[in-house]
C-alpha cells in the first residue's frame, strides 16, 4: 500500500482515548494511546483531573452573579430643580483647555440635584451607596454631602418622597483639583424596588451641618453609584 500524506487519510470519528499514535521515547519509536498523550501533557503539579472542570462555566457564572457593581453619573446627567437647585457650570482649564461640566452647590443655602437611573434587573433590590467626585475653584474648609433616594415601580407616582438621607464629609485640599469624597454609608431607598423600575437619588449640600465649612461653591463633577447584583445577567 503506497504511503499517503496525512491530509489524504480518512477522517477519524470522535476520539475515545484508545487510539494509537506513534511517538519517539528515549530514541526509540513507540506507540501511545490518546489517553496516555493527554495524561502526559497535563501538568502534574496541579493534581487536578479533567473531570475537575466539569461544570466550570456554571461555577464561574455563579461567582460573577454575586458581587458589587458601580455606575458613573456625570454632573450633566443630573437635574437641578427650579427652586433651590444647584447651578449648572463648567471648568475650563487655562493650560490645556480641559472642559468639564459641573453642578455648583452654594455655600450659603441648601441646594440640591437629582439623578434618575435604571439599575439592571440583576440588582438585588437592596441598598445603594454613592461617592461624589467634586472640586472647588477656591476657598477652604469641608463640604458635607447629603444623599437619599426612592425606588419607583410600575404604577407608582413620580412625585415621591425619598428615604432618610445619609451624609458624608470631604475636605478641600487643592483648588481646581479632583476630590474623590469617601463612599457614603448605605442608602436605604424609600418605596419598593422592582425589576424594570427606576431609582431617583437626591444629592444636596448640607450647609446647615456644622461640619460644612467650605466658604465657596462645591462643584460636583459626578456621582459613582454602587449596588449589588445577585444574578449573572438581566435575563
């Protein structure tokens, strides 16, 4: 029988492990099974068998399902009420022309802004937390941020009261620099969170708090919102 190139040999069926393959071992030509080849290529140090990875995709999905996520909301995505609302502004870097939208919270009156977000279905419907990122053009002292929220479900009225707000304090260190405030305590939302609903967060500058000593507008750049999920997807 004439020798054939491998490309002209008949295709094999699914390998079962008992098939024979030629190999050179210590200078001699020997035969080995597919099972032996697989075992020889496996790294011996990890002490795992192939059966150990059975169900690995499902296991990884379950690990991903339970965890913390974050959502970035730039200041331009927030709304300020007509009465007592923060003032829309921007920073314009004189050296490099960096322009960033801000919401400016006054030093002499309580001012607020609101963020309307749709958290994913995988959200566990629990509490959330926020981290304000802000700056100031000058002055000195600390700013106290106050944040509360309400969950709005299908059929709920839109003009709903928020839950008890939490506060966090951050000090101005350098005018015109980014200030990442501490993460807030857990925010318990009013209402009943549901899949497909909305979450309305209200952020205010608590100037009535004795710890709020910044003698200049606090310029909010945005909010990082933290939440937890308990499913791998929104299916």
